[in-house]
């Protein structure tokens, strides 16, 4: 059952004049669309028969955008990284330090499978970690049982955002720009398999929410 739509969604009306990086070959920025009214949002939610899973690199805003998206749609929201921490009873940096990335990815895959199963046949919003969709098995699971949305951003935007947190294991003691550039090169082909791609820019995160809603409307049309 969907949650009542949160009226705070109305407060995040996108700024249509905010800068946007556009799609890679658009050649010009695209303004964010306006959020639909309550009736249109409710209609979109009713047409969703599976969870929406946000994928993309660290720093792109999956958790922040995901929470706001769930408010607008009136659906549950869950952050896969938070659920991994709960299941392991330790932080993600601790998991990486003690057991390594392969161990983390295996646990992450099981958690995401559980979250998708818990929300099977109904709308929900799930934010995943940056490496989840790059894992072949996890990607196949998401593509088969959910609607994957690649939240993308320019390198400069990502570098600016990740500099605000020091809890990302892949960046510990490293140059964020170099690491993120390499991750983009390796992971973007995997992210590109998502049926929906939405740009996250330096404007308000609500711009990303509005773009996702518009993209979902097109996808389900």
C-alpha cells in the first residue's frame, strides 16, 4: 500500500532556469520540468507495479533524491547502504577494512534482493550504493525485477559533493577526481544498461526528482 503523498513535495518545485548538464550529445542545457499536480502524481504511483531503483556513482545524490521522490509518489523509501550496515552491524568502511570489497558486494547483493522482494508488485524507491549496479549479478536482478534509473552527473559535480563526506572507502587516502574519473570509465557502460537515465546537476536536488518523474511518465506511457 502506498503512503499518503507528502505535501512537502509541493515545496520542491524545480527552478526551470537552473543549469543542467543535459544529455551527453544535447549540446545545450535542459531546464527541469515542473512537478505534476497531486492527481497526476497519484496516477503515476498507481501505474508503478514494481520498485524504482536508483543507480549511479557515489555523490550523485541517490539517497537525497530518492527520499524526495518517495515523498512525491507517496511510496516507501529505503537506502540499501543503510540496510547493509544494519545487517552487518558495522559501518561500510569497517566492512571494507575487515573483509574486503568482494565480501561487501556479496552482502550488498543479498540485501538488495531482499529489498526488492519485500516490495515486489508495488511502488517503492530504493537507493543503491555506487558499485551495486556495476556488479553483474546485482544488475541482472535489478533489471529483471525493478525499474532501474541511472542518476548521472558531471565529474566536477561529483567531486564537489563527495568532498563533503569522508566515509567513502574507495576514496580513503586518494584523489577523488582521479578515482571518480576511473570509476566513470569502468562503470558507466553498466549504468547505461538502465532503461532510464536522468541528469543530476548543480541546481536543487528537486530538479532531479522532477526529471525522474517526467522520465517515469514517458517510460510507463
